C-alpha cells in the first residue's frame, strides 16, 4: 500500500490594503489600482491537495486517515467520507 499527500497548487487572493498612517482598509478585488502610501494588510491563503492510496494487495483494505486542518476548510471527495468537525 502507498499513501500519497500531494500539494497541487497554492495561491493568495482577497488582498486588503491599509492606507499608511490611518486605520482605513480597502479590498483590492473591486479596485485594481494601487495608490501611494498603501501597504498590504492581509490576504487569504489557499492550498489544493490530492490524497492517493494505492493498494497492491489482492485483498481490499480499510483506511482511516486522521488529519487536522487549521482555519476554514472545504473538503471535496468522490468517496463517501465521514467528516468530524471539532
């Protein structure tokens, strides 16, 4: 049996800019122009993984994978997984 956890893609979006010297923030998504005296204050990180299990034995196997993810997670599977949110 081989278990693989492969990172397919990473990206950032939903950038927020802060005007220097103030507490004013704006989202870059609606306005693509950068202004003078603004710095990046935050963004959202995204990572897409694929998990593969290959069984080279003659018998089927049962697999239980316990993995912890921090933050908000969108889990997509063609199988019928049991998800636990603690």
